[in-house]
C-alpha cells in the first residue's frame, strides 16, 4: 500500500498552554509530506481535514482509502483539492486526465472513485499537495490554471508584509462544499504573512510552507491572541491551525505558502482580527 496516514486529535486551548516545544510540534507540525512514490496523509479531527503530499517518480500512484474514513474509496463522502508545487504531472480522475504544471490546481468532487497521480519526468517530478474535507454534494471536477485564480495584493514594504494572494479553490472560482485553498507569496524584502493576525472560530486552517530557501526557516505563530506560541518550520512542511488559534508567520527569507480551510462557511472574509499591539 502506497498510501500511509497518521491521525491527529483536537486539542483545547487550555491544554496547549501547557505544551513544551516537542509536544507542540508533535500535535500541529506536519514534517514529511513528500517521499518517493508514496502518498502521505495526516487526518486531523479539526473539521476532519486531511493534509497530504504525493511525489510520483517512475510509477503512477493511486489514492487509496484509509481506515478512518470507513469508506470503500477515498472520495465517497469527500472532496479534494490538489496544487502542484513541482514540475509537470498528471492527475487521472476516473479515467479523465488533467495535466497540472507548476502552481496549477485541480478540484475533485465527491463520488469520484479512482484518483491516480503521475509525473512527466522521474528526474523532475511533480509534487502534488493535497487538502481534503467532508462533502455533502457532488460538484464537477475542475482544473484551475494560474490565469484562473483571483489575485489580491496585500501589505506594504514598510511593514515587511508585501505579498500576493491567489485564490484557487474558493466558491467564486469553483463550486465547492466547504474546502477552500489558495497561495500567498511574499515579495522580496518582506517576511510577515497574515499580519494583522486573526482567528476564525467558524473554520480551521492548515498552512503549507514551500519555496523556503535551504538553510532558512519560517517561524509560525499560533495560539490564542493573548497566549501565543511558535513553531520553527522548514521547507515543504505544514502546520495545523485550530479554530481558536491565530496563524501567522515570519521568515528569515522570502517564501510562499498554501492555505487550506474547512468549517462552518465559505465566507473568506469571516475573521476576527487581533490587533498587533495587543498580541501577547
């Protein structure tokens, strides 16, 4: 079986206050998403959100169901978002092939039985980053190219947070049940993402950091606004953000990250902003 998984249970903000560094990382950090010819998944009990990575080399890899789903196939009651951060590859959905180049995405609706990943080149493989959430309705599978996304310019060089946000899988671009995915890229000289920080008690979120230069890092901040914690992260690592937690980071060099959300609604602007000078 080429699909492996681990389960992460939900933690209360009261409990997290007592965590040391190792426990904080064990609960929220996802370190090893991309391995040769494998699918690695993390099943979180926050909104039943699944985070995963696929890096096919010389062979095609099929997405198998996993035991926590108690389903005959992965997407029986789920939807799936895929963004390729590697080189060109193909995703086959029930026999229909979709070519995904670098930074292109695919939404796969509920009810599709067979999803297969492959790379165009073994030496320069695709790296498919996955987010999956429970779904209540079957929507059509749709490819989202780099010209199909909604683009927003945010921040400013003066506050070290000038960045470009691209909305890939949102309800204004593609029909979805609850999954939302997008990508934010920091501009040269800027380091802060998602600042001012915020929480949204109606949704959880996962951040996946990539394009972090070798020997550099991102310091990801989490926790309640008045009780923050931090996790140091490397390239191609993800972090789970509970609904009660802020999610913000600052890098030692420019970087990009993919955000994925699930929960109560599809209102991207549904957030409670935490004032910068009131963070603790």
